[in-house]
C-alpha cells in the first residue's frame, strides 16, 4: 500500500481510481483541526499511565494477547475478585465460551450445569458482590454537552465513559467494555465469567450488570473469532472454544513483559479539544460535521508509552 | 446444551452453577411482556415480505451466503447501479478487502491505485451519483420518542432506521447497514465498493456517505473474518482476502434458491409494542429497565417466511 494512496484516504473510503489526481492544491488554507491533529500536537503530560495493578494480560492458545484495564473505583469488590482469580491462575486452561454477533464475547470455565461446576474459588473471593456500587458520587465527572437516549448526562471520569442521573454515575456498556456475567438475581456474578461488548452499545444493560473495565489492547483477537452457533452465541462443543493459556495481573509479570499503556487524560484540555474535533469533523472528507458525539464514540484514546 | 440450562439463561448471562434451583416459583404472576413474547404473539399480517428485486445474495469462497436488502427509496441511483453490477456479474471474483475492527467490512475489487483500476463498468452505471438523495420527505415517518445525540428525531420508514431534522429523513449508520465507499469528493461513489457497519454505530458518517441497504442474513460471515492489519484495516496481501464467488440479485436466481425474508412492519401496532418492550425490559433478568432505546438498538426484526 503506497503512502501516496494512504494520504488520499480518510475514514471509511478507499480511493479506488485515483479520482483526486487532478484536484487543485489550495496551499493557502490552514490545515483543519482533526482528531488526529489534536493528538499529534498533545504533550506527553496529557497522557496518563495505566497502573500495572489495574492491567490484566490474557494469553490465548495461539499466543495472542488481550490486555484489560480494571476499574476499581467503580467495581471494587469485583475487581478484588478478578485480581484474586488472576493471582491464583484460576482461569488458566479456561476458554472463550461465547461469541454472540453484535453483542458480546464471554469467557470463563464452560460449566453449563451442575454436572460441570466451576473450579473452587481462591480464598478471599466474594461469590456474590452487589451488581451496583454507589460510591462514585465523589468523583470529578466531566460531562459532555450532547443528548443521550438513556441517561440525563454522559461524560468521563478518570479515563472512563460514564453516564449519570445527577446523584449517581455508572460505567456504560460501550464497545470493548468488560462486564460480569451473572444469573437472574443481580448480585450473583463473582467475576468468574466476564464478557466484553463487541457490537452496537447495548446500553439497556447499564446498571443491570456490573461493568468492571475495558479491553485496551488486542480486542481484535476476540472479535475476529468464529461466532457461536448455540443459543445466545455459546459454543456447543469444546473443539470450537479458543483456550485461555493464562490470565495474569501485569504487576505479577516480569518488568519486561508488562504492557506500558496510557490513556488520554479526560480532565485535560487536549481531551476536550479532541472531543470537539470528533464532534465537528473538519477533515476534507466530511461534508456535514455531525455537531455531536455519543458517549460510545467518545472513548478516550489509548497509546503505548513513548 | 440442555433445554433446562437454556431456560435459565437470559440476555448476556450463563447461569453457571444452578443458582436458581431453589428460587420460589410465583405462579400467580402473569408472564411479563418481553420483546420475544410480543413477536411470538404477532400475527403473520404484521410481517412484510422483502421483494426479490431488493435482495442481493453474496456467496463467499467457503460457500457461505450474505444477503442484503436494498433501499431504493433512499438511494435510487446507487441501487440502480448495484443492480446493474449484480446483473452483469461484475463483482464475481472480487473480494472482501477491508475488515476494520469496530468500524466496517468493505468489499469490491482490490484496486488501490491507478496501476490496478477497477474492471470496466457495465452499461448504464452512473459513475458518480449524488451522495445524498432528498426525495424522502413524502414518506410516512414513524418517530420514536427518545433523545438522540445526532438528530432532532429518529424513527422508521418502511422497515428502515431513519433520522430526521424535520424536513429531511436519512438512513442511519447502524450495525449491518450498507454504505457506498467514496473518495474525498462526496459524489464519487458509484457503489462499486460497499461497506457494512460492524461495531458501534459511526453516526458521524450519516449524511456524509450514501446508505443503500442492510445486511439481513449471514452478517456473521463478514464480522468473524480476521481483521486487516494495513492502514484503516485493509488487507495487505491477496492471500488474506476472502474471495467473492458471486453477487446476484435474488430475482435472477431460480425460485428455489431465493431467500424468503420478512421484516416486522414498522407501521404496525406490533412494532410499537416491540419497541416499548425493548425500552422497558420486564424480563426477570432486568433490575432497572432503561426506559429508552436508541435507533440502532431498534432495528426491525427479520425472519424467514413461515
């Protein structure tokens, strides 16, 4: 792919036939402010390191790695459980058990009935923390100005996409966010089975299941898996399931193997400029800037530490 | 998978450990109205056949079939082109050229520069119809009552998800919707390269690219493909590309091979009941019904003709 071609491609198009070869170059126009130009101009100070104790590295059978960031401020008991499962190597040998198109990828032990129970939990795991944690009101909530179908407000807290009714704030079910599978009783999810959203945001799940984090690297290793053909997208045979080699806390990996990731600080001016540029696309490609942005199109950018 | 297990699964959960075995049965409660119960109770009259001349069957190298429904009322010139390409067998031997995670799958001829132009167009194809068609104001628009970040109104016209500013209505970029790839000039897409949305709805593309239809069957054959590793998710080598055996109009297939699909009529009472049940989930699993629904979570249900 020639760089010439890349330079003439924006958004979802490929310029198949060199249509712009004879387009005039308007040298006097200042370059438009775009989401990419905002990030390029940002200083390192606008980026926030992700703590190693909040990062989980999931290694799949083919060696590919999926990295998750945990959100202890929003789901402290579930995150404590997840850290305990990871520390104990409890998931090592488990599998991707469900790939439901336009919905979720789910993993854990494929125990579907009482004949195949989950392995014994590590000491200290709470088998049934509350699905909803209400200790978020003290946090600084950076609200966006745009309308939302589901909540009075949407915005960001410490790098996380959040909705709010005023007194309460909660993590939303955006693409890549991780939640806790559970039974019909809302407080029955330990964190032993987790799912990530891989389709249009199923926002009706907000406040109905505990959201505990976000896939921050390697999402494509989950979303590119074959869809399950059983009910709700579950795989029906063990042969279909991608095995999990290990799920480890980054803080327990050797220094050299730890992912070094950063998110754009959602309290920064740069982030506000980036939101504005996303909502008002000035790139040459756009004919009609939307003038708005919904919360799941406003997930904070992530990068590797420079 | 035992039916016992299925009966205890709702939404995104698997009930791993038989947690509900001892739950009391409250026999007096009427069964809640759910999206599924609304569809089960619907008469055949609420379902509308998709016309064979609006259906396209794309056959991939492994024999899997992806069916699209065209939207001639919204993109008449692009749909005329697409029918001409299909009738001529113009795409037979083309490929899936791009799989961009949380964005789009794109297909056509992998001609990326002037050295590899597209094959000559069939007679009658307009190489550059307008990206936006403004003949929609006469249609019956069934507006939803919910807020939307991007448009004054959202709702449905004849089975299609639509946004509106009052005078104008347009198709929205929801999961599975099909659009026309183009160059930087908005009116440069012939329909020779198409994409379908496979992630959170990129609504900022609305009114910037022509939307021409929707994948109505076999979406999983596209979304489960390996993500492209080139810029914008394009495949970099021919070996990575899934070949397209053929793309044909259903009306040109033998009767026995035509897909027989129906959508729930968006002007029906049943559809309004279904939207209401989706927005106010009464299924046992839900702790807090959302009370709302965004347009891309309100895509009309599809079924095979009974």
